[in-house]
C-alpha cells in the first residue's frame, strides 16, 4: 500500500491504523464478491493490470545538475 500525503500533512498512528483497516475491509469484500461472482475476479484483475500499466507508462523527466 502506498500512502501519499502533502509534505506538511502527517498521519497519526490512529489515522494510519484506520486507513489500513479500511483497506483490509475492502479486500475482504472483494474476496467475498469473487467467491460469489467469478466474473468479478476477472474484472478486478483486469482493472489492476490496467492501473499498473498506466503507472508504468508515466513519463520520467531527467534532472539536470
């Protein structure tokens, strides 16, 4: 899990724990949905692959010293 915040904003342990718990809850719902609806798993995997491909395609700008 990647948490990106503005530099001035810091997370308390309680806020971080809440984010982690929310992520776990979403994962549990996705697992249950995948068990009940096999087509959902294929859609979820396709969405993850698409997101990873878009992230990999981000342009990289060299920094000149």
